[in-house]
């Protein structure tokens, strides 16, 4: 059903829903992200660096989207354009994982590059999350 | 050849990205791989984040970074003049944090993992200094 919804949009990329949020922060490095709700999945597409300075905006947006969309069970993070993450960013993701875990959902990373994967592995995140190569595959698992 | 830089800036989160980018630029003067640069960026980001979050959690102050290299040895010293660490042994345990609110306690673990050597010095209400060393192996031409 999710895939049918996704394909019906006939888009190459994740469609923006009314819940989409955009955020950019000037100064130091930037993180940009959009958040879409597709069925029971919250799909966050990230671009830039997620660190101590940039993660509060991301945390706030994810928290708000999860609170508004009580049907959401799964968190899909498309990190193909995420260039940097450290333990501050991981902390935010882990916190939101606990939220979806409490709803019986999954945490799924899409297209993590080797550097991001290494940080995730070192933190133990690879034991609780799925790693896939496309948003479509993520939605199939959700 | 020996070369060095010294940076001093306010211990605020907006400078975390600047610090890792600046040190990465300095390290790039060596014959260094992109993987090694990423390692250095993570380690510096963690060190400076610790200064901001732990060193200066209820006060303000500066962070000083000294970076130097000679031959293939890169040394990075990150220092704050904040609260200091009461129990250095406990602080070095993976998962230990005095601020459990979404802090993973992985900062020192990441620094140790991504660098070849890590030394930690701290005195309560005086400050904390982290010394990190990365050995850059010589590359074969061609």
C-alpha cells in the first residue's frame, strides 16, 4: 500500500507532504532537511553536517512531526547527502529511535556513505537499524 | 618540516563546525587521505563539542586549539578553561556522560578510535586539555 501510494505520485524523489519542514542554519556548517510522512513512515532527507550546533533544529522538527503524526511507526533517514555526523547528531537520532521503537517501528538509513556508516557502526547503531540503498527499499521494509 | 597553528575562539556550538574545518584544512597540507581527514574531523568535532557542552555548560569561555605536524606526526591539542572533569577514569568509559539528555557518552571513545593516541588532562574548575595524535603513513608515489 505504501509503495502504491509512493508510485502514484509519479515522482523520482520523495513527495513533500503538508508536514514537510525545511530548515537551514547559517554559520559554521549547515544542515538542511525535509520531513515527509508516507503512510506509517516518517521520511527525513538530510543534507550537510549534523553536529552539536545543527542538531537542535533537526531534533525539534522530528519531535514535532512524530507528535503530530501518531500513525507513524517507522523513521526513515535518507542520509545520502549527509556529509558529516558526530555523537551529538547520533544522540538525536537515538532519541527519536526510542520514540518509534515504543510504537513498534523501525529505524532505517538510506544510502549511508562509508564515513557515516563507520560512525553508526562505532556507536552500535548498526545493531538496531536497517541500512538500505533506496527510499523505495526503505518503504518496503517499513 | 614542522608547521603549526593556534586558534582561539568562544566555546559556543556555532564554532564546532569551523574548528573541524579549520583543522582539516591544516592537516590537508600533509599527504593525507580523505578517510584520514574524516577521522580528524570527527575527533576535533567531539573534542570541541565536549568543551562547549561539558567545559562551559553554565558559563562562557574560550577554546584553544593548537595543531602541529612534523614529518608524518600530526598533533592536535584542544583545551578549555571550564569546569574540568572530577573523575577522569569514569569519563573515559564508553557511554559515560554527566549530561544524559541525549548525550551518548561517545565523545572520548570516538576520539580514541579515530586518532592513534589520546591523552586527557583535567583539573576541576581549571579546565580540560585533550591531546590527540594521528600518524600519517608515507604514501608511495604514483
